[in-house]
C-alpha cells in the first residue's frame, strides 16, 4: 500500500527526536565505558586506592589520555587488608588481548609493572560506584581554624593537579619574635626535605609561615617536593611590576639561599643558573646543581615573586626539568592545598578557636604505606590502615607546655567502627580506662612519670583516644607537659570532625 502524506509526517515526527538525541550525545562529548563482565572478563589493572574520590581522580586522568578507565570496589577477605577501589582499563574476551593491551600502554605511556586481572577473581565486587558516594564524604564540613593568616596565604600558593596526590606535608607556624622560639621545640622532631644548607631554624627566623608538600604522581608514582614560605616584611619590599633593578634585588635574595646550598661542601660539579617562571606572578631565581657523588646530581630551584613576599624551593629526583616547570607554572593559580581532599579533611579538624591561649605550632600529614603494616607485624588492623592518611598537630600553652593530637582518616564511619570499635576498643589493658568523648566511648591511658623535685612517681595522663565519624584520634601530653585528664578532654572535644 503506498504511503500517503500523513504517513510521511508520522515517520518524520518519530525520527526527529531520535536524531536530536544522537546529535546531543555526540556534542556532549560523553562516551560509554564498558566494564568487565562474565562475557568480557579480562582487563588491565592500573592502580588501587583507598578513597573513591582518588580512584575517580585517576580514572578521569586516564580518560583524558584516551585510556577508557572504570572503577570498582572490592574487599579481599583472603588478604585481610580491607576494601579498595580498583582502577581498570579496557575489557577483553580473551586473556591474550588483555596482555597485548597492557604491553601497548606500558610502552606508549612508559608505565611499568601493570597487571592483567580477571572478572572471576573479583566476585562480589561493586561496579556501580555511584551508589557508594554517600559512604565517603569528599570534604568534611567544619569551620576555618583560627590560626596565623599567613599560613593560609602560603597554602593557597601550592599548585593543584588532577595528576598529583599529597604523600607528605608539613605546615609550620613561626615565632612572632624570631629571637624567641620557646614552645617551638616540637618542630625540630619533624623531618623535612629542605635543600641542603637551609634548615628549619633558618626558616623560623626569616619567615612568618612555612609549608612543604611532597607530591606523588597518581599514575607514575614519582615525586616532587615544593616548599613555600612567606618572608618576614622588610623595608625594601617592591611593589607589583618589575624593573631591571628590582629583578636584581630579587635575584640577590635568591642568590643568598643558592650560595647556602653550594657552601655545604666542595663538589666535583657545581652550577648556578638564573631562571624565571610565569605563575601567579613572575618568579625569579636560580637553578642550583651539585654532584654529591660521582654520577649522582641534585638540582634545587629557588624562586621569589616580584613583591618579595614568598620564597619557593623545589626539587625532584624523578621528574624531568620540563615536567617540574609545568607543575610550578600552576603555583598560586588555583585553590591550593585545600583543593586536595586528603589535606583538607585532616587540616580542618583543628579547633576553630584555641583554648586558654594555646598557640598552633605545626601540622604534618603522610600517607601510610606497607612499611607501616610491616612495622606492626602485618596484623589485620595495620593492613587496613595502608593507603590512608595519618596526621599530627602540636599546640603550645605557656602554663602547661605542649600537647598534640593525631588522627587517622579512614574515610567512612563503617571503617572507623570496625578498626577502632571492634579491633581496638575490645582489647582491654590495665592502664586503659573508658570515658565519654563527644558522646561516644573513648579511652584514657595513664603512665607512671617520675617527679625529680618530689622524688616520687605520679600517674600522668598520657592520651585520650576515641573514634568519631570517619576519624580515629588521640589527644595527648608531650614529654614535658602536664595537662590533666579534664584539660585534655576539653581539647579533644574542641576538634572538628563533622562530616554532615
């Protein structure tokens, strides 16, 4: 039967929406990424992460490299190391195809030690990770800690990147009077990756805030260290804009730090070259290269902005010079360290307001590796901690001395309940007593301490530990401080843990 005009109109009306959908899909740039399955069981394993958001960050990077990536959650009860998010690339019907694909991307992108994986070995895995986003909060909700504002200026200068995670970080407050470092002794126990010849003592004297970050590439695993500090105000500070005379003044400051590096020894090779980098401002300084051992070279960059407000050190034994410069170009152009959830969620647990004149001294964070589990004898709870971040902060009180708190961010309430509630709380010891902290069961631990003046032992409150939301925390006295149980409890309950 021949089609009449009305039939053509019906077909046209049915076809147009379909065409529109096809056009919209192609214009949106979205692509469907096929996950492995019983029909296509073989894939290439790129990485595994504790955090859903870190796994997604890496998957997004891979997709930008035109490597279709997907994420699953899986808990291996045999290994006993808890739940991980696995990042995979592609899926194949045959193992040979997956092995071939692995070889291709290892060669093309200079990757090493990738693995092939099988769907059959991940039975019970969760493929729909969107359903898990209520379990892990990307950023906790807390108030801004009331600390030296110069620290926030320094934090804002650090580059943010989809390719980097924070492996370690140290934040230092500095004395208002550089001649009086009372209360800052806890800083000296922290290990930093400053250039040779430049120590923490010098930074405390010449800067108002100091921060160091060791970034780790989330795909290649190589690292880069960046130190940024705010210099103490000086009468010869220049305004924005740069003249040749001003440039020479900036280089004179950078040159002093460069010479401190070169003065640390007599090296078979020494080199100092002027350089500049366009970041949030024009950065001027020097590249210093030394040869501490035959055939082994170390290179340090020293940079200062045109206002002479900030000094920047950087080094990497893994990144090429071009790669390092690309990272440094992002200094001061984004949200800084607060854009990294692993940093934000630890740093913003600090009290909003200090208690009884407590002064913030320093903060450090580091990502736990398998060395940590080994040091604890590979017991199950220690393997659960691998891949998470631990942090510590120190405060000083003129009357009582220093106190500190440490936290483990285990990402979810369920994991905190398991590690602290099941594995730690149920293990009772003679010096551990239950108490209420934040409306939950915590514990106070006492130690016997010797009083040389009274020549007898006293019971000293060592620490108060508790689990709250996604965090496991311990607040305690340092060696020469004497905060009472109630005083430590007050400080424990001033910490910010809300993830609602």
